[in-house]
C-alpha cells in the first residue's frame, strides 16, 4: 500500500494542527503537507508534530488561500512535488473583526435558546469584511474562492484515474441559508460574510460531488462544534470565555455540540479519514460531537441545501475563476 498524501490548509494551529496530530497517530506512514500562510508558525507546528511522531514525513507549503497568486504558485509547487493527493483538507478560514451583539448575548444566556445561540451564533455575530488586493471580498476569497481555485488547479492530482481522492471542508454550524444570496455570492452587501462563505462551501461540496464523483473525487463537509481556538478568542475576549466556562461545561451535559478542544473538534475530520467514500452522503454535514462524559463521536445531519442553487454557484465560481486568471496573466504581462 502506497503512503497516503494528505494536504491540510490552515494546519499550523487549532483544529488543523489537532487533525494533523490525529492523522499521524492513525497512520504513521502518511506524507503530510502543512499548507500555511505564516511559515514561521508552520515550522513551529512541524517541530511540535515531530516531537510526538519522530519519523513522520512532514512537508511545508507556503499558501495564502486569500490570494490568487499565492494559490497558483503553491499549486505549481504541489504538482512538482507529488503525483497525487489522497486527502485535501480545506480547513483554513478567517473571521475578521467579529462584532457581538452583547445585549442579545446576555439575554440569550438566560433563555431557553442558549444552546442554539452558542451553536449557530444566529443573530449574535456580524463581521466587517473588506476588499483584498485581488478586488475580492476577503472572507469569500479566503474561506471559499481560494480553496475552489486550489481544487481546480490540483485536479490532475485529485482525479488521476483508477483511485479515489477526497476533499474535506471544515464548515460551521454558523453556515445559514438566510445569510447567503446567490445574487451576491461574495456577500458585498451583507454583515455576515463568515456565515455566507460557510453556507457557500456546503453548496460547493454538493456540486463537486455531482460533477466529480464519476472521476473518483468525493467531497465532504464537517462541523467541528464549538471549539476554543484563536478564531473563537477573536470573537470575545478570553476573560469572557473564562467567566462563562462553567456555564459551558454545564450546557455540555445537555448538548453534544460543545466539543471545546481542538482535538475533539477534529473528530469528524479524523472519522472521515477512515471511511469508505462511497458510503458517505453528499448531502450530509458530519458533526464532531462530545458527550457530557467526554466521549467523542461523529454524527451526520442533512444540510438545508437547494440543488439548483448549488449548481448556479458552481457555474458562477467557474466564471469568476476565468476572470481572475485573465487578470492574473495580464498583471504578469505588465511586470
């Protein structure tokens, strides 16, 4: 059996790093590629992983999924290094300048809705988005489009024929249909770009399965539950989380979506690694769950997704890809 090639975006901390740790424990023969924006932090992550897995084969790749040029350059590098990819974990994501409606939060803390409030952040969480240097909305570019472009670039390695390859998206329970508009896929006109981008990635996964399953490429979506990572600490200051931690552990007895640690949050990502792709449901989101007693398990739940809309999104992304490639080659010609 050949060693599996696994590429993970956003691998240097949080859920991405926990996933890498779990994958190496599962299969020490892996060829693991950490694709990260910050190479210093990637080096640190690699050292940490090598401490517990001395003989592991870990490569680093510089990749900023929010930049078209960076994605194209990184993809060339990947194609030079490997002849196939077995697993592509699309885990990088940003939530810039999150704003919390504190009044709604405190009202919610003492209401029946408290569990749902933490699980989905519905009505609580908005972000300030901005344009990046490519002229795209930053959250859309990083969480969705850069990953889409990466898949398109790596298709020769993902669909080499005669084998199956897997794409796994780290989505969120904050992915809500109401936050997404097919007329505004970049979410230029809204205040919930994170939710919109995650709902779009759920739809894109469905479309990828429709177009690529016949070529041996399978896409899945996971939800890590509520995990304490840099992203979460960016939403509210850490003293707040410390304050409500007792409440969270209490709530954990009644709900299993409070995974809390990155290790627990990576449960569904790890579970998918050992599943047979043909047995998976393309319309399901696989949830990392942790019981009140701390037992981890994965559960599939149907996604609220419109087939037709997912198809329109797919073609809009292909259109945008053409536009961005044209811009890129014009820009390079000018240099």
